[in-house]
C-alpha cells in the first residue's frame, strides 16, 4: 500500500482552544469500527474474494430461478468458500509483513496533551482587512499651457520652491515690505517675470478659451503683469537697497587711502625711523668722496634695507634700524601694550597700492547714471499709478533721491580731495616715479614690502624683549629665595637650643 507524504503545517485556531478528547472507551469503539471498516475494504480489494463472487454470479445465472431452495444452498456454499479464501489471503499477508514490513505499518501514534500543544504552537488567525473601496476621483481638469516646456518648468519650480503667493509679491512691491518676501527673492521674481510676447500669448489663450484655466506658471506670470508698474517699481526698490552698499565701497577705498596718506605725512615715529636710516646711510657713505653726505634718500631704498647684511650674514641693516628704534625711543615700554608699530599697516598699504583713481571715478559716474535712471522710472510710476497705489512709493522715493544726491556730491568731493592729498604725499617724499603720471601703485608698491619686513622684525624683537624680562624676573626670584635660605640656616645655627646647651656646659 503506497504511503502518503506527511506535510507539517502550523496549527491555527479562530475560536477558543480545543477541548480535551473523549474518554478511552469511545476511542476504543471508534478504533474497532475503523478496524472493521479497514478489514472490509481489504476483503473487497482482495483478488481471491472477487473471483469467488464472480463464480457465484455465474452459477446463479445458470440455475433455475423458480427453485428457491436450491438457490439458497448454492449461496451458502459460495459464501463458505469465499470466507475460506479470505482467511487464506490474510495469513499470506501476515507472513509477508513478518519478512518485509515498513515502519509506518508498525508505528502507532503516541498520546500527548493537545491543550499544551495548542498553547505552544497555535497562532491566532488574523482576519484579512477588507480593502476599502477607493472613492472615484474626478478626472483632472485640463489646463492651458502656452509657454515653452523648459520655460514653464523653470517658472513652476521657482514658484513651488519659494512658496510664492501673488499677494506677497504685491505687498512687497506696493508697501516696500520685505518681512515676508525678502529682497533676494523679489530680485528673482523680477528676473523671472514674463516678456511682452509671453504675456500677449497668455492673454490671447485666455480670451480664446476662457473656460479652460491656465497652468500655474502661465497664471503666475499673468498675475505678475497685472501689478501696477511692477517692473519699474521693483527696479527702483532694488536700486534703493543696493545704493548705500555701492557708494559705501567707494567711500571705504577713499577713506583708506586718505588715512594712510595722513599717517605717512604726520607720524613722528615714522620720521624717527627715516632719521635712523638716513644716519646709518650717510655713515656708510662717509668714506666715499663721490657720494658724500646726503640730505635724504629715495623711497626705492626702503625695500633694499633687508638686503644689506652684517659680516656673519645673520643680521641685516633693517634689523639694526628696528633694534635702535626700540632701544632709543621705546625704552622701558618695549614689550608692552603701550608701544605702537611706527610704520603703516602692511596689509592696508598693499590694498591701497591696488586702488586706481580712474576706476573710482568710473564707479561714481555709474552710480550717478543709475540714480538718474531710477529717478526717471520713479516719475513714470508716479504718473501711471492710481491713488490707491501711489503711496508710500512717492514719498519714499522722493526722500531717497534728495538724500542720495547729497551723498553722491559729498563722495565726489572726497575723491577729489584724496587725489590732491596723494599728489601732496608724493611731493612730501619727493617721489616722481618713472611715468608721466604717478599712480598709487607706483608709490605704495615701494612701501608695502618695507612695511611687511619691518612688522615681522619688530614683532620678533618685542617677543625677545618679553622673554629676556621674564628670564631676568625668574633669576631675581631665584636669587631672593637663595638669600632667604642662607639667612634661615644662619638663624638656626645660633638658635635657642644652642644657647641652652652653652649654659648647661658652663654650669658643669
């Protein structure tokens, strides 16, 4: 008999745990019934029994149907023969099982606690969630797109990323309010606004098909064009915001040059430095009949001071000048916060050397030109605006123009003064340069390396002085401690104990 495969599955239960099985008596009765059924099935399947039944059927057909008694005898005989054949076939199968019996014919299931097994291995059956029926969504509304695909995409991304609302743009433009929409975003809106051709195409589409709504980028550009003089208002607003910064850059450069020139012409410390350079230079030229004594020197000498070295090449002429200045004019204040660098800041001098008066004058002219353009735009806005949108634009811009013109005039005057002061400092140091006209680069490029080298040596010497003073202070403290130790030992030698010992010895 072929074996069926055994598949393991996890036990599942939906309701309470299964009850314990019925009593053993009922189980034995069920087993008996099952065994009888199995034997009956085996008898039916048995080949010998089938043959006997076939023979009985043939005999029954040949007999006379009217002779009932004879028929019963024949049936009894056929029944006895079939029972004998069944017993014979069963004994044959038993002998076969003894010789070659599979495990599963002999194996019996062991008893176990079904309740405990269910507690350990059963799992609650999860009821599948009923899928909610999706509500039928209305079909997407068709929108009109007239812009170029790339242009439309760029405008759409900009609107979405900045969370732009046309009401915020109107508030910023009409009321100069950048609390919600800052100047940077407003500048980007100004740059992304639609051209005249794009606006005409969008309006034509809207007039041709008023029932079809415009796509988001098209609608935004159209709303932007409806703001009263948006382009002119925004341009004036942005110029006002950047005017102070642009003018401040020029003012900073002019002021930096004026401060440097003033320091070169009025610094007593710098005069002392130049006096030392002149003195050592004349001393070095003292034995030269050709050169003789000089009343001054050219600025081209300044970068060359570090190239004049001592006999052992460990010291330069610039080192000597710095040391003598500190020794003679700073004295006890050297190494403290009371002293100041006697030459201009080298980083400032380097910046000033790159300034050009031509560039600063050109920048001032650009500012004046843009200021005039902005004033014309403002007049256009005031002329084309209704009463609702006229203020605060009119008052704000008119006040701005008055102040801006004053500042531009003042800065032009400062630039002119700076040019005159530069000419004066060149004459003060008797610097002529090589070209027809002396530029800031020609003059300050000689000062820049000298100031850098002087600063490095000056800082190094100040640190050296601080270290020497610290070392001297440590030695002084050490000397005082040693003197205290010597005094203490001397005092201990003639102390109270020694006096008592002397008295005791005297008594003895």
